[in-house]
C-alpha cells in the first residue's frame, strides 16, 4: 500500500523584514513557504556591504612555488573577535564596489601576506553558512612565484586587530575540508573515485 502523498510546493521567500541593523551586518526575519506549503519564519543574518551581482567576498587558495622547495599553501593566522581567539584561515576578504573576484583576491593576498600572485582559477559564487546567513564567496586559485624578487621577503599590511596575540586557535572549516580532501586524494585515492580525476 502506498503512503499518503503530501502536497508539494516550490519553496520560496515571501517577505524579509529587518529586525536590527549595524554598520556591517543586519538581522532579518525571513517569511518563507516550505516544500509542503507551510508558511514559516527563519532568522537570517546578512552583510550590509553586498555589491549587486557579486559574491560578498573571496577566499584565496594560494600556492607558493619555489625552485627546490615543495609547494606550500599560504594561510593566515589572525584574531577574530566573534571567536574571541585566533583562527587559521585561507587569506580572504570582502569584494570592494566595482571590483572583480580576481582583483579582490590579489589585493587581499598582498594585504594579508605580502605576496604578489597570479590568478589561475576562480569558482562560481558559493555559500558559506546558509543556515545562518546569505553570505557568499568565490574561491580564487592563485600561484605565487616565490623565486620572484618581489616575493622573497613579503611584508604583511595588517590592521590593528591582526597583530593581537592569543594562544587558542580554531581552524576554519574550509581549511580543514581542504586538508581532508588532500589527505584522502593522497593516501586513499581509490576510496573516493571523484578525487582521482
Ligand atoms: N562583521 C563585521 N563586523 C565588524 O565590526 N567589522 C567588519 C565585519 N566584517 C568586515 N568588517 C570590517 C573589518 C575590516 O576592517 C574590513 C574588511 O574586512 P574583510 O575584507 O572581510 O577583511 P578580513 O576581516 O581580513 O577578512 O571590514
């Protein structure tokens, strides 16, 4: 006997109301219709800085390439006020108005690490924490020629917050997942065929 079928509908947002707003973020009450046709409420955070048509920011996977060295993935350790500790992250930042993801990536990489890079790839717009926020990012792949004179003694241009010292470090989930993917591809490539391609 087949089970009674539930009515299905295309889920969609009906209304977005701002509950609180600051300089960088706002909290909204999102009224939406779920897949079975029930009207519900979701609490949503959004950035106030979003530019039309673009992702909010970029994340940068930068490979430092030097003669006679293994390639290194460049990461940044910085104090993050919402976490009240330092985090280990890929270099990242918000896209400025009128800026492309590629330009933002090279600018942020220079600011946060001192390295001058070359873009070799960029993802489509991806979401970051969709149960919490509509925040989006594009991941930009960058190569750094570490033999270039410009990249032999890189100097960071960090803000005040980045220089604060704290012991505890939380690893960004993107870094962790990247590490697990690399580990899987290297040590157990046959267990997940998609990683072999
Ligand atoms: N949620 C935020 N709250 C703040 O009080 N300030 C914030 C938020 N998000 C961004 N910013 C400020 C902090 C920096 O001065 C600029 C640039 O940020 P971004 O490009 O994201 O750089 P990183 O923080 O290094 O990723 O905006």
